[in-house]
């Protein structure tokens, strides 16, 4: 008797899922055959599952549904863990982003074929695939011009990608993250070093700027903080510390190579005035030289270091001429034919004008 009452009481339990099905069940009639849609039995709606008739069956159905929910929740947790702590990438107006005062790109790097190729790549992709990083700027740090322009962010790294999007009028994909000056500098240095994009001169200028601004107390401590080889840091700083007249003698600062740091520094220590004089003559002679030819002309031991002549050949319909520079930067011009009296007069006149006579 007690068992029967227990079973009757258990069968009277209605679970929430059963109650919901009962509330939505159709009323008024009994289905006697397969239902159809527009007379087509193939489109008949699926018959709802039969509700359990016992408490044990209801509990089993409830546990099965609960298990599916738990499984789905665990899958979502695993998916969420992949992005936990990550900063979202946003498409920003490049006009609202300013260059960093720690920017390590020389302006001449935006006139190279490499930058033109990057710009074409950004254009074809409809934006920068590799996002840049920016930090929010304090309104107190903005100039009146920047306030008028609606500046909101400052570049941590990605100056070339930002410049490409700015030129093309495209949004720039960026990660926004609050960074201190030192964190910004270290992020920028590591990102550029991994991409192997910076020239030795740009790298050295960046290191010197950080030292002068007091981000690091010494070159060695800076190298340790950045995980950079101290000899590389030293050579890069030596290049960036050359007199501006020497740097200007090269076609572009970004073409100055690491291995030229010591010979140029040695030449400056031996006779800084002579080095400056050679640099000024190279800059003002109007002859277009390669970076290697400029280096050879600047250092006394050029032929031993570089092992090549410093000749420039100029050819045209009227013949050919070779301009040669010796180790002291003195120039000799040789023509492959005799000049006519008129040509000789013009050439002499050009020399007199150059020498101020």
C-alpha cells in the first residue's frame, strides 16, 4: 500500500520542461494520421519527443539536458580562455593617432622602395594585416593643433603601417594599451628588432635618445633591459653620434651600415676637422655617390677596408667621363675623348663658378 502511494506521488511530479510542453501543446482534437504541410507529408513538422511518464524517467531526462548544458558551458570556457587577457584589435581613424616622441623612423625611410611595397600591400589588403599598437594620450599632453585634429592616441610601434594607412585614407587596425614611456620604448624596440626593419642609424638614434632622456642610466643597463647585444648597441650609438655633416654626406642615413661604425669613429678621433672637411666636399660636389663610395672617401683606410675604387662613371650620347676620388676626397675627371674648344670653355666656366672666381 505504501509503495503504491509512493509511486502515485512520484508520477504526479511535473518537471518544468514537461509543464512548458503541456502549455504549448495543441488543444481540441486528436491526431489520427501523419500531419502535412500544404498537403506534402515530407514537410510535416517533427513530432515532439514523448514526455517521460515516471518520476525516474523525468529525472533522467532532466539530467540528460543538464549534461548537455554543462558540456556546452565547458566548451565556451575553453574558447574564452584563448582570449582571456587579450586586447581587442580595433579599426581607428589614423588622423586621431600621433607619432611618438620616441619614434625611431627617419623621415627618409618613407621614401624607399620598401615603404612603397608596404603601401601597395596595405592597399591590396584593404588595411594593415598586422595591427599596430597605440596608447591613449592625456589631454594635457596635446598641443592646440592636436586638440583641433582630434588626437586620441600615440603610436607605440607601427609607424610605417600607420603612415601607409594615413596616405591611403584607410582605417588602421590597432591594439590600444596603456603604456609608460619606458614600456613604450621597450615594446617598440623589441617589435622592430624582431621585424629586422630598422636601419643601424635609426636603431642608434633610438638608443641615444633613450639615454639622453634618462630612460636608462647607462648603455649596458639599457642593453640588459632590452635583451640586446651590448656591442650592437654600442656600434649603433656610434653611428648615430657621428657629426651631422658626416651623416648628411651619405645619400640617406638609413644606408649607413653597422660595419662602418668603427672606421668612421676612428677617423673622427684621429682628425675630426679633416673628416668634416671631406664630408662637406662630398656633400657639395654635386656628384651622386653610393653609400659605399661615400664611406670610402671619408675614411683614410678606405681601400683596405672596402677594397673598391671610388669611381663614378657618367655616360651619354656625347661620350663618357669618369670621376675619381682619392683617399683624401680629391677629385679627378677624365673624359674618353678630347673636348671641343666650346666644351672646354663651358667646363672651365663651371669650375670657375664653383670656386667663386
